[in-house]
């Protein structure tokens, strides 16, 4: 496997690529949509609404949390997840600027 040369690219380019990679899985999009629809933190399993195994959901939540799109707070014996609205706004602006400032010729 080849070595990625991320240092050859700008911070912005690396950030967009990392976010795009995380957003590149339909289960993660479904999780984000579910959390956005609730407009609050969600305690409990997303397994029923998404039809995925708890281990699968946990892995996807971890990836979303690692890039900061969601927050997870421990409440008793469970973890409550919600959209990190500050990061959500930053990511939204980042992608809007990327698409608006890229001219296809």
C-alpha cells in the first residue's frame, strides 16, 4: 500500500478530504439525519431506527465523533449523542465555499 503524502496538501484540502471520507458512508449519513431530526441529544440505541447492529452503530458514532460532527456525553450508564452545532456550521461553510469557489470549465 502506498504512503499518503498529506503534507503536500493544504490544511483545508486535508480537512475536506477527511470529512468527505467520514461522510462517505450511508450509515453515517443516516445517523446524522436521525440526530438532526431529533434536534436534541439522543440517549439509547439507534439500532431500532437504522436496523444495524449495536457494534456497527458504535463504530460509525466513533468516526463521526472523531471529526467532531457529533458530541457524546455520558449520562449514567448510557452515552447521549447530539450534533455538535459549532462544528456543523464550520463544516457546512467549508463545503459551501469549496463548491461555490470551484469553477468547472
